[in-house]
C-alpha cells in the first residue's frame, strides 16, 4: 500500500473550470470531518502508508484544528512510515503566518498551491479568490515557516491568450523558485460553468497549433531552468517528484477517503458516493456508500497504458503477459517508426514529439 488520499470538497466559491466534486455548504465542515475520521478508522490498513494527500476542493477551508484531527486519525489507524510524504492543497489567500506555522507542527511536509496564472483578469475569469501578488507572499510565508517542498499549479490555453503572455506566466513562476510545478491546459469539461460559456459562444478555445507551441515552450523553458519533466504535466527539481501522484502512475494501491474519493487495490477500483449529505449520513451509521468494479486483465492492461505512458520512464513491458506484450509492440510499431514512441531496456516511452499527441498514441495501444 502506498497512498492515502483524503478528499476535502469544501470551496467558498466554485472555479469555472473545475470538474472535481466540491460543495459550498461550509456549514457541514465539522460533521464532514467527523465522518472522514470515522471512515479512516473503518478502513484502517495494516500495510505501510508511504504518502498522504489532502486534496479537494480546498482543504485549507478547514481550520487547523480540523486538519489536525484528520491527520491524527490517519496516523492512529495506519502504519504511516516515518519519512512519509504528507501533502496538503492550499489556496494562496488561505496562507498566513499562523496557519503555516501550525501546519509545520503537523506531519505536513509538502504544500501544493493553485497559482494558475499571474494575470489578475484571468484569475477573475476563473473565479479564483486570490490575486497574483498573493502567490509570492504565500510562498515567502511558507518558506519562513520552514517548508522546503512547495508545488504550484499553472494553467495555459486561456481564450485569447498569446504565447508571449504565457511566457510571462512561466517566468513569474520561475521567480518563485519552487520545487515542483504542475501545468494544465484549460479544459472545457461538460457540466462546468466554463463548458456552458463555450456552448453559449461567449468564449472560444485556443487554436491547437498555439496550444502545441505553448506546451513545448513550457517544456523547453522549465528544463533549461533545471526542472525534470518527469510526467506529461509535471516538472520537479531533483529529488522532488510528487511521490503520491507517482504511485498513481505506477499502479500502486491507494485508499481514498471522503465523498467521491476513489480507491484502488489492483483487483478492484471503488469510489465513494459523490454526495456529501449521503456520505455523512452513512458514516454516522458506520457504513460506507460506494460503487466498485472488478478489474480484469484487459482493464489492467489499459490502465497501465494510460498511466505509465504518462511518465518519463514509460511502460515497463516486463510487467505485461506475453500476449499483452506482443499486442502492445505490434500496435506501437507505427508510432515507433514515426518517432512518437521509443523502446529501450524493455520500457516503452513517449518521445518529446509524442508528448503532445499522447492521447492518440495511448488510444492505439489499448484493447477494446
């Protein structure tokens, strides 16, 4: 067992692009914390926990006392390793001296912060609560409290965004000198406010060629600044890869706690009910409401394609059956010939040219 993911769905307001399960029902926070602690107790693991990740939503919408209760439960009911990576997501405007110092007293040793952009007008468009200057202030406050592992999220591909504007955002991110940077192109997921704006013709997606240019500009600049591009969307200083997310990409089991949280144990994948009221009510009865699927050989193979090929190391072919290896190599051949894939030391990996078309390449390798 590698990871414990704890979903904190609370947000004071919803960002226009977010497709994750969240709620603005902040009055439920105390009951939700009780429910999460109960689920941690019910699903205690005898296997060592190497990483803990508090995601959301906005975990920093909880008080430090509530966060402490959750982390205390995680440590009481699980065998958490001494050097475990413990991450909490935070909004820049939630970071202050008192909170940062309190978190340092907890086992938290990694902060993931949603910067998204350093353009205040675009932050307003996203319905983000913070303004650009608060990101730098937050990083400085966290450094003063002793945090030496900070990650920020960046987003590109905004309507009407130019390449030069994106370059400016990259440079401002580099000025922060953080250990990890995650980057995402703005997505128009169905059910989000952003998708509705697209349907109404109020916004327009950027041109694919410009998106490609933005992506490779990002890769080249961050690599030149000393960051390792270790996964499609993630860059890290040496020794600072996200251990928790890396376990997802390597197909290592994890437990998901909280409303809508997913779990994986190699044989099955399960997900808690995506309804905070029903989740709380069930936990107050000592029950877990969830759905589950049994993972067969083809599904496990497809999972390996879609997660391991995201990484710098790629897919370890020695973990596949002989039939799966033959199928994979046969379907990969045209992409090997086109230099979108490379094969070395029994690992099949995307080339730099293949990164931007990774979805197409992966689709060709999957069993349907």
